[in-house]
C-alpha cells in the first residue's frame, strides 16, 4: 500500500490525549497514597473521559485515513497484530517475572489459565466480569482490540451507508449514555460508546479542511460539556465525552496551522513512543507515588513529583520501544532469509 502524506494534527491530538490520560492518572492516585498536592483541575473525573475519547477518535481517524481507499484484510490484521501484541507481551512478561522474583510466589492467588486473558490483552477490559491477572496497560487496550476487529465491517458501513450508519450510531450512543445501568461494566467502557467515539474520528478525517466554524462549534460544545454539573456517573460520562468530541475539532483546527518543522518533529517523536508510554505509565505512577505516601506538597513539590514520574516513564517507555523494535527486526530478518532461500 502506497504511503500517504502525513497529517500532522493526528500526531498532535495523539500526544495531547496521551498527556491528558497520564496526567489524570498522576493526580487520581494521590488520595490512595494520602498525598496532598496542588492538583489543579485534573482531579475532575471528566479529564480521564476526555483523554480516552480523544484517543478513540484519533484511532478511528488514523485508520480511516490509511484504509479508506483499500483494505487488504490479511495485511491489515498483520499490521494491527504487530503493532499491539509484541510490545504488550514484552512489557507484561517483564512485570510478571519481576513480581514473581520480588515475592517468590504467585501473589495473585488465581489459576494460571487466567493468563489467557492477558495473552490477548483483554485482562483489563474484562476484569469487571472475571478476575484476571491484570498487571499493565489500560482497560481501553482490550476495547481497542475489539474495535480493530470490527473496523473492516464498520469501514464498509461508513463508506456505503454514511448517513444511516452515523444516525444509528448516534442514537445508540446517546441512549446508552442516558439510560445504561449495568453495574459491572462502567458506561464509559461500554463497547458501543467507545466505538461511537472511534466512528466519529472516521467521519472527521473525511473533512478535507477543519474550518473555523467547526472549531467554534466544537469549542462551544467542549465548554458547555465541561461546565455542566454531573449528578450521576452517566451524566458525567455524557458531558465528559461531549467535551472530547468538541475538543477534537478545536485541536484539529489548531494543528492545521502548525507549520514549524521542529515542532512537528517533536510531536512525531513523542507520538511514536505513545503506545509504550500507555503501557508502562500507570504502574510506574502507582509504584512511584507509593514511595511518597502521607506527604503534603505545594506547587513546586507537586511539579517535582510529576517530573519524577515522567522521567521514569520516559526511560522505561524508551527501553520497551527499543526491545520491541529489536525483537521485530529479528523476525523480519528471519522472514527475509526464508524468502531468499
């Protein structure tokens, strides 16, 4: 498949969504470690929802951009598999061995067959329904795996019946956001709600140029969604997701005007490591903040702890990326040797 021209705002939004999610997790673990700090606005639960919504939208936009004209199922499946699983398996296996070495026993008290959920990166997403050996990554990793599976069908529906698909998706999404009551899987993790954010990204990428009108309406929706009070979890998710929908247009509009090559390169490099960061950041934040229990920090102390967490995340993400690249390169070379024989 011919390589397409890179759209900068895809990297731009991917990096911003990653920073929102990591920063939200940094502050959300303060209370469990009895850390008092300057948490700004990130203690607001909507920020986690905003970051994840942006993440799903950018994933849908990127896939639709790359596969709109043509999708070869075998090539698509191979690329998605290699993009997700090897790096996840390396990170998971490393942490699993570390835990076993430190504790000298199986600390989970679960039968080893439960590792099957981790093998497919579904341990976080399915944990509300069954106890899994969930160590690393985020719940939305399992969700995006499921979405990648249905993407070829969704792509076909969006291309062949765009209006009908959008209407049905919108109705289902907002009905669930308003009336969903399942006590196990939270509404924000519902596959249809997540799929809707992904689908919106597929539609947005078809807009050749994001105009000021799009950004203006998006900004109004984002502000309104953020300011609305959240009496229930459903309402919080409803408005949090709406902020994400609107903010995507605003960021895409801004990203179109970033022409500086140095800035584009910086965002491109960070974007390249975003998956590795997603995999390692949560455990690193939890284990690092655990060392700072029962502390009170002002702005400077909070910032230093934030920088400390990011420094460790950056080191391990870089290491994970390099190991994964090395492993994939070995298999590519072996595959090439077999073809040359």
